[in-house]
C-alpha cells in the first residue's frame, strides 16, 4: 500500500511566504527520495498562515524538480473556475510530465468574500456535477458525448490524462466519484467510524454499478505527527491544535506559530474542548506508533492508499516526521 503527502505550504513564524514555497519544493524532493507515492498541494484562500493559493503553479515547480513522484493539486475547488481552463492547465502539465500529474476536485466553500471575489459578475454558479462532466470530456478528448461545449477540445490533445480524483467526506461525494469512475479521496474527519464505513461502502458499491469492469480506488487522509522525543512532540501538537482551531476565523494567526510562542498561551475551557474534538484527526506518536496506527487506519477502511498531512512547525520537524514514518512503514 502506498503513502502520499498533502502539503499546505505552512508559513512558519518569523519566516516568509517565499521560505514556505521553497521548503515545499525541498520537501517534495525529500519525499521522493523516501519513496512516497504522491505529493499534493492544497488550495486555500484568505488563510494567512499557508502559501499554497495556486496549487497548479507550485505543482509545476515541483514537477520540474523531481523525476518519479506523482504531483498534483489536492485539490482544485472547481466551482470557482472554468472547467475548460482547468483542463488545459492540467493537460499542459501532463504533456510535460506524462503519467505523473494528479488533479483532485472539491467544492468546499471559502469565506464569503473570497467566493465573491473568485466569482465576480457571475449571476449564477454552474452545477458542480455539470462541471465535473465537462472536465472529464475535456480530459478524454471526447467530442461525441453531449455536454455543454461538445465540439470544443481542451488543448493540447495528448494520449495520456491526469489522474482524476474526487475529494469528499459525504455520501454525495462518494456517489460522484463512483459515477465518474474516479479515485475517491476521503477525509476521515468528524464522523463516527460506522458512518465513515457506510460512505466508503457506498462508493465501492456504486462504482461497481457504474463501472462493472473497473476497480474502485480509495485514498484516506489524516494529519500525522511523528517524533521520538515526547516533549518535542507535545510542543508540536500544541502548535498544530492551535492552528486547527484558528484558521477559519477572522482573527486567525498570520503564521504557523512556533511551539515556544504557543507555550506562553493559556488555553480556555472552550479551546480545550475543541482540542479534544480535533484530537482524532491527528495520528501522533513515535515513528513505530504512528506507522502502526496508519496500518490500523488502512485496515479499518480497506484503503488502497493513505494521504498524510504533515502540518508541523519547522522544516526539519517535517522532514523528520516523514523519515520516521518511512522507516517504520
């Protein structure tokens, strides 16, 4: 089973966005040497502590600096964009790096002002399922099946196409992925295990219904934190938990704060409650423990692949985390 990485390109306290982007390129090369399968870049807007706002651009930089690892966007929030433009962007990447380009599609809303800025002058938004259908036709160079712009081809016309994936946490997302014959990237956050299993089962069942000759492919995602020093690990957990609590608020931190800064903070009762709620989202421990829990996660959902979020403070801490997981995997 493969392990892959999703990178938010965090901006560390007292560092710059340029540092964050350069580190992402460096970390991708490092991950390739550790034989991780994919390296994806997140898309976030108005989140001050991350530098990855245009994953397709950062993916281009990383593809040029690596040779084997799959690279892509995890993901593109398609309702904000033209499927035609997205198709041509990723087909260009695929033409340059055939067999190594991934695109994962989502529809998560952003802050209201961000959504308005990305969709200015649009009176209505195109249906997400229609957008997905159009995008698949552009990737397949299909002008025979009816869709909105049936006779329009996305250039360049190439023999291969990017790996197509659907992000989601719901039965609706599972149904979409199955109908399209796409990889389903499941965020195992929030729900009870039985609910997660029901969503995944729906994906597999409906995939076989729509594509009886095909094979469903499931990627399950989780935050990870591996370090053999329990004190350092606890400090990194504090930093990560503070970030998770604050990124969706107007008073969010401008950077991913250092453990030293977080140590000076007094956690309120509500913050401690929220931290307890978020704890299941993170697999944390020494390398052997994290590897064991990842195997358990894989077995629980019969995942084909795991997507890891090493959202930790410090370049060396992130590298160390990946090295420990690779060592014990």
